[in-house]
C-alpha cells in the first residue's frame, strides 16, 4: 500500500478481528518498523511487549471491561467525553469531528440522546448500557490475537520536564508508525484506553506484565487481521470526518487564510 493511501485509509478497529493468530513475521515487522521511529538524541526510550498468551490477554480484557463499567457508572466517562458525541450524519457534517453513534439496539434508539448524556444515568442503568459496553470491551480485547504494549524509560519520561515531552513525541511517532504498518498489511489496531483512566487498574496490568519500576507503561493496543464481514459491537460509532485545511491551519500567522 502506498504511504499516502495508508494515511488516508487508516481506521481505528472497533470490531473483532479475524480468528487467526498474528504471524511471527508480522510481529517482528511491527517491532522493527516501530524501532525506526524518531526519538530525541536517538534515545529510543520505548520498550515493547507483544502479548500473544491467551491467559494474559484474558486477564487484561477482564480489567478493561470492568474499567469501562466503572467509568460509566460513576459518571467520569460522560463528563470527559460527552462533547464528542454526535447522533446524526448532519451533526458530523457540521462539526467535522467527534464520533457518530450510529449502531445500537433498536430499543435504545429513541433514548440515545438521553442515554449518552451526563444526566442519563438512570436510563443507562435501566437498559444496562454500562454492562453492555463493558461486556463488548472485554470480548473485543479478549478475542484479540495480539496486544501491543508500549512503555517508556523513566530516565527520559519525566512528565514535568522537557525530556518527558520529547519522549511523548517519540511515542506518538511509534504509534503512528504502528498504525500505518498494520493498515498496510491488512491488520487493525485499537487503543485500549479504559484501564488507563483508573490508576489501580493500570497498575494491576503493569504488575501482570512484570514491567520493571524504571519503566512506565504508557499505552496498550489490541491488534489482529481485519475481517470486513465481522459483526459490529452492540453499541458502536464511526469517526471518519475530518475538518478542512482552512479550519485546521493558517498561512504565515494565526488567522492567515490558505
């Protein structure tokens, strides 16, 4: 796949992957390509863990699913992300950002705006929305053939110092490289974010993976081969819209038009 095509066609994989192990050759390719990402002074502050052991993946999946339920039950999920929810194609066309919640059970559709709001807790509880999303999260992670973990060396990753900023930039380059490589070889990739919003759950995964104290686990991705016929999750969304150049960028100074 051409580079520009890979950039435009890159998508976050919301659905399950094909029931097929990721080949050793492709795992090695992912790590090798990630290793060529830029880093400050070539410090290469990242270390990777490629998890293929089903028992370990299952434990992380359980933590991810439980994290989703907890975040939704206590309201943090809605408070943090409600501003990105869109409920129609017209809203997406107008905003050019956020996620279009376009796939959910028929019984929920009349209540979608209420459910996906900060005040929708009682409605969500009635229709078991937190548990639905938690179960879907656990299934998606648990059935993924590969989890890719990124950790940063704490000698470089110091969040309140410039070295921490540089390390974060380097990790971003690694992640984009991984996303383009997976796109190019017919794989999908999705960030597993929910455990990271609950420190004790994130620490539990860190201990499970035996990450040493001098490294900080920073990101978990699930990966696998794309199956276009795979059924979408019970509640799902799309996010393919992008803002135009004139809205995103300026010429010479802020506000200068292209």
